[in-house]
C-alpha cells in the first residue's frame, strides 16, 4: 500500500460576515466556516456596527475586532475552538 504525504493547508479568510447569531468566514480556497457567535462572548454581546468593524490579519490568517479587543485565528475556527 502506498501513502501520499499531504502538505498542511494554510487556511486564510477573504470574507467575514457576522449575522445575529453566527460568524461566517469564507476562505480563499472556497470553503465556508460558520460558528455560533455564542462561542465568542465579546462578539455575541456586541452591537452589529461593532461586529462589522474588523480587520484581517496576517494575509487572512486571523481576524481582529479593534473596538472589541477580540482576535480569532482562522485555524482555531477550523478545529472548533471556542472561548467558552
């Protein structure tokens, strides 16, 4: 049996959206990650205009909300890591 080594993927975001109850992140490779805002209390308790003000960090490897002092890595979203 032959096994092929697969290079690890470097997940990067290119579009972010916060709905009333979800954080939706589209990756550059086309995948979409959707997680409950409840996983991130600062985002869940913020007003929509505060959630809408974010910055992509490290070429899309992280997301920063300066008004909320919240930082989330795309990798942590892929593995299902919450702040709870």
